[in-house]
C-alpha cells in the first residue's frame, strides 16, 4: 500500500508542477477540441508541418505554446484603410475614355458561333468535309 500511495504523491506533485509552469501538453482530442477542429484535421495539419508537437510514448502531444503559435499564424490582420475608392486605383496621369457599352454587357453568341469560337480557342479547328457534287 505504501507504494501506491507514493506513486499517487508523485503524480500529484507532477500535476502541480505542470500547472505552475503552464507547460501542459494536450492529447490529440484535447488539442483538436481547443482548436475547434476534428482529430483527423489536426493530424493532417501536423503531417504538413504547420503545427509543433512532441511525441510521448509514440503519441503526439501539443503544448499550449504550439497551439497558440498555430492560431496566431492563421489569423489575418485587416488591411489598413485608405482614402482611395476602388475607382481611384488607376494611375492619375492616364486618361481613360468612357465606354460606349453599358456596364456588365457581354458578347452574345448563338450556339454555332460559340462552338466555332471554342474550337478556335481550345483546339485545332476541324477541317470542313469536302462536299460531294
């Protein structure tokens, strides 16, 4: 009985030391839950080398530092606001002529013209068959 009591004391001491140092290591399900993703997705991320981990008894463990670093690498910062509007992106020295067509208009083709255009664009145009007269 003294042995079992000694092991429990060591385990409790280790847990207290981990809590004080803040270096707890999470299992895959715990880390996946922390990130809000599935375990399978976490494994894919680990295999791509995007997240740090360590192995304990041939199992992956994730530190809170590694998890926070991964989250920080995936966060996006908003673009700084400019006074420019999307229409003001053209160089100021270049004058553009107004278009005669309404915005959003496209060339409308019938089926045959569309087929010929596609053949011309994507493949060799088929030679017309010789007419038998």
